[in-house]
C-alpha cells in the first residue's frame, strides 16, 4: 500500500507538471504574432514536414508538432528556448527558466536548428522590401502567375519546395543575391566556408575523402591549417570527433577563413539586433479616415483653418502620398462618428491592409472630442471599436489615431489664434480623465494627441493647427530619410517642433503627447513619388 501511495503521488506530480508546462506554452503562444509564427515555422523546416507546417495556424500548433516528435517535452524545453533565441524574443526565455547567455552556451551541443537554416533566416532579415520585389521579378518565370506578393521566408520555402534551393544547392540563391544586392553574398559565403570546415573534419577524422567537397574548390581551403588536439572537456566544439572522446579544435583554421570575410554570423548574439518592425509591404497600405469638424450646431465657434489641415494641403495629401486610401468626413455629429467607427470596424478590406489611420479634428474636452452636434464622444470609446476582439481583421496590425482638439483649459486668444475648446473652466476637476484613460488596453495602438491633458491646442485661422502642420511636415521630411525613421521618432520631432512655437506675444505654448501600445517599430515604406510639399 505504501508503494502504491507513492505511485499515485508521483502520478499526481506528473499531471501537475504537464498542466504547468502547457500553461507555459499557451502564455508564450499569446505573445507571438503572425510574423513570429512564420519565423518559427521556417526555423523548424528541417524538423517538421512541409505538410505539418502548412497546417500551422499559430505557435501552439508548432509546439504540438514538436511534442509529437518528442523534440519538446516538459523535461526538455531547449528546442523552444533555441527558437525564441533565434528570433530574438529573449524576454520569454525566463519563463522557460533560461537566460540568453545559457541558451547561447548550449547551442553548440543541444541546438537543433541547422547552420543552413540559420543562414537562410539571417539572409531573410537582411533582405529589404525592395530587394524582395527585385528577387520576385527575377524569378517571375518560376513563381505562380497569380502570385502578387509573399514574404522573404515564404519565397525561400517556395524555392525549397521547387528543388531550387537546398543545403548543397545554393546556385540559384547566389545568383539572385548577386543581382539584387551583392552584399548578401557574404552571408552565403560564410556559411559555405564553415560547411567546408566541417566536411574536411569529417573526412580527416574518418580518414576518408568526402565527395561533398565538390563544388567548393573556389574557396581555396588549406586542409593543413586545420589543427587537431585533444580537449577534455569539449572546447570550441565545432564538431565532435569519433567515440574516443576526442574533439576537433578548428579555431586556427576558422579564424584564418574569417579574416577574409566580413564578421557576420548566424548567431543572433554576435550581430547587432535589428528592431522588430511591423510588416508594411502588403499589396495595400491601409485606410486613413479624416473626420474634420469645422462647423457646430450650437455655441461652439467655427474652426477656421481646419480645412487646410484636413483636405487642401496637409493630412489627405500626406497620407495619400504614404500609400493610404484617404476618406474624408466633414462635420460629423457624435452619433455619426460612432456609426462611422462601427462601419469601419466591420470593413472586410482590412484583411489585406497593413495598417489603419484615423485623424479627428474638432473641439474637445479632457479625454473626449465634440461632434458637430456639440455632444462629447470619449476618445477611448472611438478606439475601442478597433481592438483585436472588436476588429479581428486589424489584429496585430498598427492602428494610429491622431487627435487635434483641446483637452482642457481655454486660453486667452490672440490675433489669428483660437483654442479648440468650449469652456473647460466649467468642467469639474473630478470629471477630468487622466491621459492614461485614453490609452487602449489592447496592443498595436498609437494615440497622437495635439496637447497634454488639461491644456488647449492652437490653430492659425489661415495656416492650420500647429500640431497637424508639424506632423505633416515631419512625415514628409523623415519618412524618405536614409535613417528610416519610425513613427515614434517622427512624433518626437513633432513634439520638438510644436514646443518651439508660440503666439504673437510669445506667451502661449503647446506640448503634444503621443501614447502607445505598439509592440514593434512602425516604419512607413519610402514612397516612389516626391513628397507633396
């Protein structure tokens, strides 16, 4: 009976471990978006069949397939740690009980992602959107005729399925890289040299000449430079030797080879980590809604100059230039605004779009804007229509909201200067909403406010608002820059611009405020046409 009790106790502990393990996997799954799942699928291409990978809809599916093949289990989670490390999701490693240093140290003898697969993944990260378009053009005779776009990883997978790319068949890939960007050849050449080193070691240790060396003669490898010595424990473990507990130390040979090549590596820790960016290279950029309330039914003043912001020279022209389909709605009541949000929430075309932008220009109070009927609409409510749950077609895609409206106290007006507020002094302080109340709980939102909570924003009756004019100017200036500025860097420049402005007497100032739950950098692709200056 005592032994039987011990068995049931162990069985219960195992069940608890299994539940805890699967909870870990679910939590990691929730943190990984579409692009990360695509990367994991590609890195697992040598471990799972194409048929299995084609059935994958989420990271959870990948975990299940890895568990089926016993690559992943509750006692050994290193394969998952390696995959997260490869895609540089280091923050999730601690949930598995690893640090990135521990993973890096163990890759040598526990890693399952091949050098070939690492090389292709590194290559995909260095291929720009323009490079990818050129590559697809060069391969147009081999690609399906109806195909309009694909990611770099999808293109590499397609080439593998068509037997145009393999570990020992890199000619097509090399030719493409040579034509679109010769710098990419450094990654392939480095992989080829390291592969030759391993093949040479296999040949010498096994006392036989490997036929796999054919085709690599152009690399001019000197076998005599490969040095051997015993090392206990393993050192510089490029390759494990025969079963006599000897290892091959090829440090000298590899270092000589690397002197002739750029210092690039498939190890993510040995290269500068690239920022994770939103995918912005789809067939359509997205929609931009512009709600421009200039005229109001009751006592609110006309917002003169707002049409210059919205239509004639600024927002509509700039976002059209950035590739978005702009829709403008003048003088919308509070009910019409909510109806518009409901209509666009269910718009089917979002599935094929990269992002969504909504600009609202109106009078406002703390945490809300006014409809043309002078009824308030909370900013938080407007944004809530586009959360991942309410608008699944925009899930994991950036959603940008730019609000040009006062958020508080009215300021004494000067010549040509008006405040976009009614009379905030009459608003009880306890009713004011803090700035955090306007930040959506869901991911992938950006809220660009013309002013911080509690303060007025300003509009020139001829030149438009300070904030919108600065926003449009900075987008036109910085999107085409060689630095590839992301939207948050651009909004920082907008803050600087607006903060330097003042009324004619130099007394009235304004400070914009971006708030965001973006998970990645948002970089607009450089338009082909010059900016609409």
